[in-house]
């Protein structure tokens, strides 16, 4: 009841597209680390932790900018 539902319908596809792009960047970084430095490092440390760290950072940043825009203005 505190959020603008029409703006939310626009923001949902933007969030999905953003997550897709972040995932592509994560996979590219995984391959670059494996090819440039160490496949063991890429599959061990980076692959195990990068996914959730990047997802959390993206989600916090997305909501930081989206939430003020979504809030209904009091009349």
C-alpha cells in the first residue's frame, strides 16, 4: 500500500535485465580469471563466492535507487 504499483511493473523487467547483465559479467570474470591466473582460483574461491556477493551488491544498489522512486507521495 506504500508503493506505486504502476512504477513497480516498469521496474520489475529492468531488475531482471540488470540481473542478467550482472550474471554475464560474473561469468566473463570467471573465465578471465581462469584463463589469466589460475583455473583452481577461478573454480574454487571466485566461483564459490562471487555469485552471492555480486547478487547482494546488485540487489542493495537496485533497491537503494528504486525504493525512493517507488514510494507513494503523501498528499
